[in-house]
C-alpha cells in the first residue's frame, strides 16, 4: 500500500541553524512527492514538489530530493528564520486513482 | 483571486445542532476533498468528489453528509453535532492538466467549536 512516515516533532532550532525533517514513503507505482507548510492559523500551502526520481524541489530556501533508492524525500534548509516556524507535512500523491497521503506533520519552532 | 474558499472561517455551536460548511474553487479542478485536522494537527481525509461523484468515503459517521451541486462546489453538512466534532475542516481541490495531477490546493479552513 501507500503511506508516508514523517519525523516526529516538535523541533526547536535557533535562528540560522540547519534544518532537516525526514520523510520516507512506501508506494506502488511512481508517486509524486510534496512538502506542504501550515503557518499558525492558516491553511496548508504547497512548499515544494517533485514528480519523479532524482527531481529536486526547491522554494524559499527549502530543498528536497526524490530518492527512489531510499524511498525518501527529506526536507532541508541551510539557515532557518523565525518566520519559518510552522507545521510541515510530507505528502504522496499517486498518479492513478486520485489517492493522496499525508504524513503526521512536524512542528518547527525557530527561536531568535 | 481566491482559489479555494470556505465559509464560515469560524463556527461555534451547541451540541446537537446541525451546521453546514461551504467550499468553492475557481481553479477549474475536477476533484474536491474534505479533510479534518485535529488538535495535534493530524490530517484525515473524509470525502472526495470527482465531477460531482463521490469517490472516497472514509470511515466517517453518517452524521456527516457531503453535497456537490456542481464540480466547483463541495459542501459539508453535519447533523447532531458532538463535542468530538470540534476540529478544523479543510476543503481542497486537485486536477492539474499536467503532472503532478493530484497536487492539492487548500482552502483557509473552518474552525468548528462544539460547546
């Protein structure tokens, strides 16, 4: 079956620290992979995505590479800011059947 | 331009009441969804409609009834509200014409509080 396993939080970092949030998946076929971000009191916004193996998604200084060999899509940022404090969701979308699977979310707090 | 909109943003009501949440998308997407997010931020899909037809109906109490009058609208009606229904409800849509076809576009959420 299809599923997403995401690093549990909460994660607390100091400003300018390096961020990694781990995400691994199981899937039949060739899914697309996504990271969504939810800022306090808001809905989910797409942060970045990758549609095939070895694709790198990037946005706002965040990056994630679709690794088929390790079935992973880890989120990284070299230097976090206070404004990055949010909940981050890894997600998988199948290319048939309109199925979409979210991880459990990782809460990130960045302190000055 | 708002892509996916929901009303109301906040809903406070008494146990036992019936309430509705409305959702509209102007993206021309074929598929719409309802998700429930609990206090721990866990997202659970409830329903999915494709071109007004129900395609996903997860284990949800039958007090919850979705209705899709056309493919741009998906409303959620909840009967006999219970304390455990308190959550944030998100509407989403998908239907890109190029990969990734099922990228989800979310509304701002409706925070339901049942007293």
